């Protein structure tokens, strides 16, 4: 608090905490979300074939967090539809982005300076959504840190977490990838935010709410702008993640366990490790032969099949770089 | 109202509104629904391999609307099971349609005159279901037109809307098609009904409820009979839909945008349109090569893969034509 | 009761009924569940690539029943997360089974004697879970036998019933198989338990609750031990099932109906049976050609594709046999 006082940030954080998301920040969120949908491979074709599926998909991009957290808390997932103004606003934006004469709206919004501003504003709404989710969970489940984190995360990154089912609406099915198997940057940053706000809510984090809001918002906005301007998609937590991963999830029995060490360790009682790896190989080779989507070893083939998704995820960043 | 009075339809509409769906109309609904399931490709095989999966699938055909609207309103999706009489009735019909000695029940019910009557009666239940959904949503969310439409639609056309998951029960997965991407006639007529009843409920439509019920029921029954007798599957709204589509969803930037015009318009800032279309092509050619279900461009391949579904959707109509 | 009195089992059954599942039996359930996940093909690879997806999958294995019954009763599916102690315990076990140095925990627990004890203890928790589900449904829906059975089944065998979606978390998608199409032994025994406890709860079964608990627990534990020791995966109900199947689901129109008899019976009105079988064949041959996952006739191809699953399901049994 002292630091905040010294830097005269107290007023700023209060001002930010009292900021209303509606209508400007919400609009920015809708625009950026619908543009992200439009940049998904195949989305434009769907928009021509079935405007209804396209609209429904857009709504899932815009209100996915509310829908997912609603389901998780056993509250009506149709609730977002009750807010007619928001739905109308999002629908108008959906219409303009996809069907505007001369494609004016999309072309303008895709210009780097405007897109930078819109993306920054969208990041601001993330803070509000995560905090909303955490608060909502706190009011229902007083002392459950895990539920708070889950709901905050779902509310802030819902669109990404339900992406498999959003894609299904558009007739696309990519079971080999999801946000849990390979988290994108927005999902990661939202998870971190949910953890921080949940810790603040339960007073494990000695920070005032509006200070945390200011810090988190500044971090997300600055980081997003940096990523868009430099075109890099490297996460700022890469080193940290790597360290945690190496410490916790490799231990003494690294991935080689699959092929070598465990065989020696468990050779006497013939554990399933061997069996599993054999059956995996057999099955995946069968799959290759008959051409089914490989259910057994999604990880190996993933590097290729994820490329397309990666590209579309980073599209926001990369093509803004191109616009320079 | 004057017109209704003149034509002496007032009493008729009151009589219709007081009609009880149980047991005869409900029975007709179950018979037609279970027969529609039986005519799905592969359903008969599933009925021999796993009667339980077949039964569960039948229940989703019969009570899909109640299940879906239950989920959407955060009410227990098992609720339909509490009505033992209905479940028992539907189960008996499921058993008779699938396992009756000599296949007597199915063969009889598939005769055109009987099927015509049963299908007509099933259409009558649609009115009640849509109205039930709209009323239920109205009692929860007073002034939200969108929620009323959504719930009315879900309740009336639930079986179709959840068809992807109903198929999954039978081990079938066709992600490239769903009712939002390509609406079937029953889904369309139910959506229109939901809109009309929601407008009536909120007094935007200056009609009395029982008059609207009579009009809507007559329209659906007559239209269904016409479609079954002539064997045509053309929607009566085709011209209307086409006009709306051309007005709203093509604008100045038609589908050609994907390939030509946008390139010129946005050539300077190198938008993703180009990128997207390129990656789409690349990915879909890859998919063809490795034989995966094409996630990137579901639309192109759809015409082929939809054929089977189309056939089964229209089976009711087409094979009744054959029976002439 | 007399028999129970004579055999001095009354006290034993009372003692069992008052047994606390936490922590030892719950722990055994978590260990066996997480080991079952680890023995799924591809699971070890996922655990290296994305610990989070692996953790989430493990939680679905451990708490799948609570999640599924929560969804079915419109109660928050995040509720299991509120029990921090259980989640923590399950998470520690997940960590130890997957990432323990030298793979010590898995190797030890996979030793036959220990695995036998753990599996037996897990079977005991099944009784409590089924009973919990039936009681919960009874308190909500007084007289609905079907709902009680459904919830009891869901709570006891949730992990299996949602396996399609649990696999999706790990990037695996096998639509051609699910627990309804081909029930595994645990799912079957849970269904029977749910039926028995529901009948007891509604007083159709003249047995006291603690007596039924003793009988059911003894049956499941002894049967599981037998299966693990002999390595057989034959269900003890095979003969009974076969008799029911032959009586009810073949009747006078056996599977041959598809190819022969129905044609004769319905030859005059050209039913869809012929059409269906033709289109099925056509479609499935198309599928084979283009290499899609066969949506039309999942049953034919199932015998092959199910093998892998069968193996993993029985892995628990088979590799314990090997350890002898």
C-alpha cells in the first residue's frame, strides 16, 4: 500500500475499479472476439452457408465464459440471453464484422493501431470477468479456493475452454487438441489471474482488491501490446513454467521411463508399462493404416495438427505485425 | 378475432386449446419418433447389439426437447424420467417398433394412411411443446424474448438439436453436420412457432393464444401432410429464406470476398483473409491425404456427407411416397 | 433377517454400514482409479505433455460419478471441488502414481497382493456411492424408481459413463464405443446395485438396508477378487444376460430381418428396411474408401476398435495375473 501511496497510484486504482465496462469495453471485447472467430479456418465459409451457426458461434466467443461458469454452478446457461442490450450489441458487431458491405468494418478494425487499442480494452474486461467469477463463487462456496479459481478461470477464458464445442457448432471437430492439453496465452494469463484474485479474496494475498486489479490489468494490457507489436508469441512465463515442469513433473523417472528405465525397475513383475507402449504403437500404426483419427497417441501427431490452431491463435498478433 | 368469429372457428380453437395430449397424441409422437430413429442408418444394428443404447437413444428422440430445455434452464435433465407413465408408454412403443414378432408394428405403422395420421398427430404435439417451453421461460424470465424463443425452440425441436449427442449414444459421430449448420424442416417450423408464440406471449402479436394455436397447428399439420403425400421436401419458406439471405447476408461483399475482392480492398494491410484461405486449403488437402475428418473446411465436403442425413430426414416422406 | 440372525451376520452388517469411507477406502478408490487412467493407452504421454490435462482426467476418474449425478440433478458439477481434503488426497495420489521418483508408487501398487486389497477396498466404496446416489434421488423425487436407478448408477459408475468426454480431455476421441453400447463389468454390477438399492428404498425388496449393503459388498468384492486371481473377464451374469436377450430382443424377427425376412413381410409397401441397409452398405464402403471414422455402421467395425479398450479395461485383471 505504501508503494501505491508513494507512486500516487491509489487514485488511479480506485478510478479503474469504478470503471464501467459497458458499453465501450464490452464493445471492444465483442469486436476482438468476433474477429478472432472470423480468422478461424473455415469460419468465413460457415458464415455464408449458415448465418445462424455463425451467429451462435459468435455468441459463444463473446459469452462463452458466462455460459461455462453458469453450467459449472448449475445456473441457467441461457442467462446471458436475458441481457438483451449486450446480446443486441454483440449481434450488431457480429453482423458488421461478417457481412458489412465492402468488408469495411473488418478491414478498419484489423488495422494495427485500432486493433492494438481494441485488444488492450478487451484485456481490461478480462480483469472484470475473472473478478466477477471469483466473487460469484465466493458468495456460494465461502471457503473453497479451488472452486473460486475454477469459476474465475471459466468466466475469464470460457470461450477458449469450450472451444471444442464451439467448433462443433461450425461443423469442425478437432479432438486431438484442447486448451487443457496445450494452453494458449490468454488461457494461461486468465488462470494466473483467477489464482491471484482467489488468493486476494481469501486474504492469503496481502493486497487490496483495487490495487490487484490495477496491477493485473496493467500486466495483461502491456504484455498483450508487447506481443502484438513484436509479433512474438512466447509466453512471459516460459522460463518459470519450464522450471516448475522440470522440478515437479520429471523427477527421477523422465519420459524415458516409457522405453527404458521402468522396464529394468519393474522387470520382475512385468508391469503394464511395456504392454501399454506396445499396444499404443500397434494401435497407432493401425490407425495410420485405416486412416482414423488417432485415438491412442494424440500427442505425437499433435505437433502437426496443432500448427493450424497455433496460427489462428497467434493470427491476431502475427497479422498485426504484417500490417506494419 | 372478427375473422375467427365469422368463420365460426372460435369454438374450434377453444376446443383445440383444451385438447389433452395424453395419451393418444403423445403415443403418436412416440411412435413417429421411434420409427424415425429406426430409419436412421445403423440404428437396427445397434438395436441388436445393445438394446440399452437403443432404448436410451429412443428416449432422447421422444423426450429430447424436455432434456435440452431442462439443461438450458438448469433444471434436472432427468426430470422426464419422473413421469413414469410417459416413459413406460414410450418404452413399450420402442419395444414394439424394434422387437415385435414378425415386425408387425413397424410394418403396419409404416403404411401410408396410418403414418399420415400419426405424423399429423405428432405435429399437433409440437404446438403444445413449443407453447409449453415459451410459457415456462416466460414464468422465469419475464421480459426476455430471446430466452422464450430459445426455450420454446429447444422444447419443440430438442431431438434434432441434440442429434449429434444422440448419435454418439449409438456410436455414430458426424461432426460435419448439425441442425444449426443445415436446418431440417421440423427444426425450422419449430423455430418459427417459437418466435410466434413468444411474440404472442409478450403481446407484440395481436392474436389470442387459442387462435394462434389453431392457426399454427393447422399450418404444420397441413404442410406435413402435403409433404408426405407429394414426397417433396422443399420448405414452404424457401423463397422467403432466399430473399432474406440475399438481402442481409451477401451485401456488397459476396462469397467471392474469400477469393477476390477482399484482396483488393485490403491489399495494403495484408489482412488474414488471404492467410486464412491459404491455410484452409493447405490443411484440407493435408486432411484428404491423411484421411482425417476434415476439420478446416466442413462446408465443402458437406454436400456429400449430408446426403445420408438428408435421406434419413426425408425418409418419412419419401418412403411413404413409395408406399403409394 | 432370520438367516442373518442365524449366521450372526447382523452385527457384521451393522458394523459395515457404520464404516467410514474416509480416508482409507477413499484412498484405495483414488489409487485404483488413477492407476486405471495410467494404464489407458496414451495416458503416460499426456502426463508428460500436459500435467494439467492429466490431473483433470484423474479427477474425472476419481469424482466422475459425483460430477455426472450433479449434472443430472442440476446441482453444481464443481461441488466435488469444495471438499478440499478429498481433492488434495486424490491430487497427491495422482502425483505419486504418475511422477514419483523411480516410479516406486506405481510399481508397488501394481504388485498383485496389494492391488488385490486396493481393488477390494474400491469395490466397497461402490456400495456407498450407489446407495448415496439412490438416497439423494429419493429425497428429491420421492416415488420415481427410474430416477433413483439412474442417479445411483451415475454416481457409482460415473467415470465409465462419461469416458467419452474424459478421453476428450486427453485428446482422444473414440465415438464408436461407449459404456451403453458395450457395458464393462463395473458398469453392469453398478447398474444391478442401483436397481437393488432403489427397490430396497421403495420397499419392493423385503430386505433391510444394512443387510443388502453386506450382501452387495460381499458379492462385488468376492467377484472382483475372483476375476483378478483367475484373470477371467467373463461376467458372472453372462448366462442370465444371454437368456434375457434371447427371450426379449430376438423374438420372431431375428437379426436376419435386416437381410431377408422383412423384405418378404413388407415387400408390398417397400419399407425403408431395404433402403436403410443399402444406404448403410454404400455409406460404410465410402467411409472405408475415404478413411473417415465410420458413422453408419459402428457395430461392424467395433469388434476391432473395441479390442484396445477391452484390453485396457481388463488390464487391471490381466497384468495382475502376469505378476503371479
